[in-house]
C-alpha cells in the first residue's frame, strides 16, 4: 500500500493520480488521511513479517525421559536408586516386570 500521489493536471490543478477523478480532474475521495495510511502501511508490514515467520521451518527437540526400559537380561536393569520413582524395567520375552520405589525394585504382577 502506498500514499496517493499528488500531481497537477494539464490545467495546473492538483489531482490525486491514484484516486478516481471526476470529468474536471477533481478527486473523488471522501477523506485522504495520511496518518491512517501510515498506520495501514505499518500494519501490512507487520502482517507480512508474521506470515513470513509462520512459513519458516521450526527445529524442535524432544526432552525428558521415558519411565520404562526394556532389557534382554536382568543385568541390564539399572540400580533402583538411579531412576525416578515409578520407573519400570521389563525383561523382554518374559512376564517379569519391576518398578522402582526410589531405593529398591518391586516386582510387578
């Protein structure tokens, strides 16, 4: 968006070259508010900048920890005091499962 341009016609009258004119070259506009146009231009620029940001790819990274671990052998089970309370160790290919209470492993059935 840009401001209406002020020019003179062949008779030397001021006309708005971007506005519609009557048969005599007089502008047909209700109001030309330069301040409103400045605000609209700023708003259009903000909207374009926001749109540009929305179209960018965002890099993400998952953080945190899983509350369960699977192992093929009981020797893979960590010490119960090194994992959060409620952490579960599951021995694959069996029905054996333990939950840490923060200090020891409790058998889950």
